[in-house]
């Protein structure tokens, strides 16, 4: 069997799956197969997704791969939307909306569309899915797409789409680690909790900013990364690089060639094997998903109409009860964040009081010129230490809250799906609901597998808050004669501390409230998806049952479902046979 024969066989299998999904009432699954999976197989498009926390240089790294400064970079987390970079004869960009509509972007305005600063402009249009960029880079030839992502450190739909949409469908995933702080706790948690096990064999790890370390330090850092990654990913592949050196033209110092050589294997000899294997993996999951739906329909035919109606009604009632459990999760968020803000305000008041009290005593033994020179930086540095420590505490508390709320949501989803399965009966006692490669095929499945963690960056937090406080500190002793400095410092330093506190306090409240808002939105959307998904399943089962006029028709429908299940078994056997042929090549 040639590669072309295998491709044709996989395509035929996907076509059969689409037909089976359509027959089972899973129109969104059938549409996904025909509009996403089959075209990807036809084009043999290789998708390379770049992940990492913000400020780890993802855009700079993509630019290094392309050999040109294409994407915007900076010291702040600049990338705000997904960017798909494909091969084209010239540089061109389009905004691609969720509706499928496309809009040409002027080259000069590309940065505005990709960065945080362009958010206001983007929101004037309908919801944006991603920005598509074409570029004549050699790496992109032969249908390669590089996907540059925002920082994977937030709870919102886009990050969920990255985790459950892009990563499982990617043919390779490059996860960036920072040489200066390699494999943080938040990165380990992301890899363990939000990268599906079935996707971990596609991970390649790149340690960026390798030029910042001495050779011995770099080897130690790489050894540390490999040891800890091995507990998550078998035999992790790790490459150190310096993207800046690569863009500066120093290829040897950039260490880029070993990574490119590794990618060439994936993009070359192993390319078709990987593409075929991923397509077959998707097909196997989809087959199981369709089988669940057919099983539910089969059971609905076995029940008398009045009993089915009663059971669906009971399931709907349980659905409402479960939805209330998710609403209670929102109450938990409100109560916990209110308590956290009260604690932070108390910590802040105590710090301001203590710092204001000790400052005048510390000024007395210091010479006036030194007071004038150092009092401002001293106040600012002391505030920075407090904010960093308090930020660590806030991060831990918010992370604990997120874990608790997600656990409540998961338990609610699990309980509801079990309850619906019990009400319908016969479907192995429950519905096996999970999400792997499709986000919205049946939106109820999106919640159960969602494990997540809050990633909170204390240095960024401290820097942002103290930027607001800097003008206050700068005005502390401005324009005063040296003889008046100590007297004025004793009087004004405590006042300055209180003024900084007045700025920092509301900002900390705002940060906590913003996180609480995102978490509430997540829970609300999950609740709506849960209710909508289960309701659609129940409503369809009931509607189809009502259309059946007599036992003969019910028997005919049942036999049709049984045939569909037999067809699915045959599809599963075909998948296994093709997969064996792919790996025996």
C-alpha cells in the first residue's frame, strides 16, 4: 500500500464517520470532519504550534524560525490574538472572524491587530478568530503553518481553544522555557493539567535566551529541565537557543540548527506518517463519540413513550439542580475574593502603619545628603518587597480558589452526566462525557476535562503597581535645600508611604476583582454549555421518539441504529488496519 493509498483509505474512513455522525444527529461533528479534518488531510498541512508563558519570547522565536522580524516583540506580553503564519509569495495579512469572514489588514497596521494595544480597534468588528499572515519564508513551504499564541496563563475561551483545539490538532508543539527561570511551577502545572496526555508526544521544548547563561550554567539548567520534564513527557526533547542571536545573523551562537534539523525530520521523512497517525487518532475518538450518541438513541427507542417522557423530564429537573450547583460556584468566588480583599487591605494597613512609624527614626542618624539621595529609592524598594510578598500570597489564594471552583464545576458536570445516564438507563449506567480534540462538537463535553491553574506573575504585578507610585515618591523632597531635608523627610516620608498605600490598595482590589470576573465568566459559560449540551441530547431523543408511530417503525429505527453501530465497528477495524500499515512502513 503506497502513501497515496493510505491517504485515500483514511479519507474514506473520515467520510464514513461524517455520514455516521450525521445519521446520529451530530451535525457539528459531521461538519467538523468535512470542513476541518478532511481538508487538512487533503492538503497535508503541517501545523506547528508555539506555546509558552508570556514574556518568554514566543514571537521573537517565531521570527527567528522565519529569519525575519515579522511579528511584534517587546518586553511586555505583546501578543493578544492567535496568529497563523503560512507560506505565500509576499507578505500579506487578513483578519479571520469567527463567522468565517476575512478582512485585509494593511501591513503597516499588523502590529495593531496582534498586540494588546490594538484591542479597542479589534472590538469594533465582529469576534475575531485569528490573524492569518502569509510570508515567503522557506520553512513554511510545503503547507507548513506556524501558530503563534498569546501567553498560556489565563482562564478564557481563547486559552481553552489553544489547549483543546490547537494542541491536539497540532502536528508538533513547541513549548518555550525561559533560561533565566527554567520550568517554573506554573509551567509544570500547565503541562500536567492542561496538555492532554494524547498530545504530549508532540511536544518539543525550547529553552530561550540561552545566551544569557554561561555554558556550565546552561548545561545545569538543561539537565534540570530534562529531569523534571521526564515525569510529564517520556524522553523529553529539549533544545537551547538564542532567538536574538539568530535574528542578528549569528547562527552558530543562536544554536538554532539542531532544532531545525529536528523539525526537518518531522517536516520531511516523518511528515506523512505523523499526519496520517494524527488523522487516525482523531477518527478513533470521533467513532467513540458517535457510538455514545447512537447508544442513547437506541435506548430511547426501547422505552415506552410515556416512560421516556417522564425520564427526560426527570433528567431536565436534575439538569436545573446541577445548574444551581454551578451558580453556587459563582457565590464561592464572590465570598472568597471578598475575604481575600479584606485580608489584603488589613495587610496593607498594617504595613503602612509600621513603615510610617519606623521611617522617621531611621532618618535621624543619616546625613542629609544621603537622605536626599536615598530616601526615595529606599521607600520604593521597601514597597516593592512588600508588594512581591503580598503578591505571592494573593497568587496562592487565587490559585487555590480557581482549583476549588473548577473542582466544583467538574463535580457538577460529572454528577449531571451520571444523573442523565441513570434517568435514561441502559447507556452503561451513565454517559461517558469527555473532551479531547473537539471543543464544541457537543458543548457539554467541554467542562468535564477542563483542569486549570492560575498563573500569576508577581514581578509584573509589583512593577505595574510601583510605576503608579513612582511620581509620588519622586515628589518627596523635590526642590528642598539640604538643611531642610531631614526635617522635611521626617514629616513627609510617612505621608508618602500613606499616599503610595492609597494607590496600591485599589489596584490590588482591581487585580483580584478582574480575576474573579474572568473566573465567573468561565463558570457561567461552562454552565450554559452544560445545560445546552445535555438539553439538546434529551430534546432530540424525545423529538425523534415522538415521530415514531408504531412498533414496526420503532423496530425499523432500532435496526438502522444497530446497522450504524456495526458500521462503526467496521470503521474501527479499518482505523486499526490502516494505523498498523502506517507504522509498519
